[in-house]
């Protein structure tokens, strides 16, 4: 099992983060951004992207809490009050595209709450070359980028994710 890691880094006011956490995960409508991203993915037995699933939790906070509570995932979050910056990292997140769709749908709900930030799902433990998903949030719009290789991610962002996951692995005794 070769699980990819998840790293989320966003600038957000605490009140807006709490409003996001209190929201219910929704299943978004498929649009051009979802379609283009899905078409750019390489996978075995690829099916059409008809519906984008969502988590069945009553609020978004529960999704993150479930990941944080289960030691298998190796998850950690941090909110820096001074910088108004939230990070969330998961060492062992997912091994396939269908499993990550609910998280991507959830993270796209950050639109309107966040001015800038990103989420990256990539093969950190296996060298970090392959990107499953890169969600870029700029000026309040969250877009899935069609990148598949780490070199196509903004270097500063990739280095932040890589370093944070390394520190988390060392903290958990997995690196």
C-alpha cells in the first residue's frame, strides 16, 4: 500500500476557519475545473467523473477530527493566531483518486472563506515526485490544477509541504 500524503496551508481568520469547520460537507456540481483536472489524471480502469462524493459527517470539523484521532493517518493541525495561518498534514492519507474526491470537494468549500492558500496530495513518502492533486486558492477562488509532477507546483509551496511532512514524520517516529 503506497499512501499519498496531504498537506493544507491557508491564511484565514479564526472566525472564518470556525465557520468553515461548522459547515456541512457538500457534494459539488461537476464543472469545467473538475472535468479538466479529472481528465489530466493517469489511473488504471479510469471511469468518468459523474458525481463528486462528499463526506457524510454533520460538519467539516468532524472530518478533520476523525483523521486526527486515528494514529494510522499520522495527522496534525496547527493554527498560528499571529499569522492567521492554518496548516493540516496527514502522512498516510490515500492511495487512490476516488478516495480523495470527498476531501477535494470539502477543501473547495474554502472558497469565500480564504483569500490564499493551497492543498497538496502527493507521494511524499515515496520521493515526492508525483502529485495526485494540487488545489490552488488565490483571491478567494479554489482551483484544482492539472499538474501531475512536483516540479510544476510553486517551489516555495512544495518545499513548505515537504519540510512540514518531514517534521511530522520525525515527531511521530515515522521518518
